[in-house]
């Protein structure tokens, strides 16, 4: 099978197409013929340097949509020929940037009939991150005020829709060029972070979804807009100091740092939202598998809206 592998860390050029034996599913696993696989910030960050995945040689990719080729012993949810999508267990269940990949059956759900493989391949990691942050962790309720950093990004634009599906009032940050896009998704207030200091424009927030704060100073700004009893959910694996935790407690604010997990129930919830049209992924660009380096280079510009997807022959066909 063809796969995109790196033998060292570095720039996008370290990604090379190689021929490897097709894997076989183990106990409770399925073998998926990949039709499309999303490319996420964690892919290009782990390509450049070992962050969550250290082993080399390395085949990146956690998102996958495709067709079940074979099932391992113990699998009852799927049969060969089923169309599925899911996220390989993060961070060490990597490897979807290839023609075939194996993974735990319960990391997958049936692909909604109303979306194609490209759309399905873009959803899992970003949508699960947003769902686990807003639903499982923050338990967003109707009427709550939800503030989403980088609301036009991969996680952000899906988080907007998930929050709206829960009946929330959503405020998001984005550059001015992306405001119309966010309004089309239902965002109630949009803030241009280039020209407006959000701490002066926003207050009484129930939930902040933070995908941008890299240090305590940045987090303090998000903390400042939360009401007492509010929740700050960070999706970045950055250290939190004891002083910060004490400050959270003193202000009566809950802080959670989330690392996305493979989740069959979460994937089914995402499938249901996608099937009803309540969750629509925006595709910035698609690249054939062999052009993975170009996909990484585009992602690293930091200027994309939504998601980037790698396609394999047959992608997009239901």
C-alpha cells in the first residue's frame, strides 16, 4: 500500500510516499480502505518535532473516512463493505495518511449517508475535540453564553455549530475577512481580534473554549471574561501553574485541560448532527495523498478556514 512516512522530524519535505505491506486487523480492530483523511495542526506540529508522538519512522494522521475491508476477531459493529469514519486513538493510534489503516472498531461510527468521504474525513478529531469540550466537559445549556477563540478554525467552526445546536449564545473571534462565514454558521457576535481587545468587549461568559492561549498571561485574559461559576476549557497541552489554579478557585471558575479521546458514542453524536445538517464542515482545500507536504505547508500558514483533507483514489464517492 502507499503511505506518507517521515524518517526524521523537520519541514514538510520530510514527508515521503512509500510502499508498505497492507496491515491486518487485530483483535477488536477493523481494516479500513482510506478514502479521505483530515490534516490537523497536531499533524504538522508532530511532523516538525516530537510533541505527542515520538517514534520514527512515522505515518501521521488520526482522521479517517473509508470502507471496511476486513474485521478482526470480536468485532460486531461493522462488516466488510460498511462506510465508516472515526478518529484513531489519540495520540499513539496514528497512521491514517495511507491507503489502509487499522484501528479499534469502537473508535468508528457509520458514515452518515448525507455526507461524502471528504467531509467525513475532515470531521473526527476536530469535531470530537469540540464535542468533548462543550458537551462532555462544559455541559453547555440553552441560553448560556459561549466564547470561542479562533472560531473560524478547524475546531472553532465546528464548536460554533455544536454550541448552537445546544441552544447557546455564541461569541467568536476571527479576522474581519471571516466574519460573514461565521455569521452563516449562526455566530451571534463576532470579534475581530486584530482591532478589538476582547476583554473589553465581552463579559459574563459561561464557557470559554480556548485553542490559543500558550501561557498564563493569555489564559488570564480568557479568565477575565468568565462569570463566577463559569468554565474555561483549554485544548492545548500547556502547563498550568499552582498560582493559576489558586486564582481559578478564588474566582469560582472551573478550569479543564482537554486531550481528545477516541469515542464511539461521541462519533455517533457527531454523525447524527451531520446527518441532520446541524454540523457542516468547511473544507479549505483537498490534496491527493502524494501531496501531503503541500497540505502541511498550507496548514502551517495559519490562515485557513475550516479543514484540509488528503484524498485517496475514490474519495468523495458514497
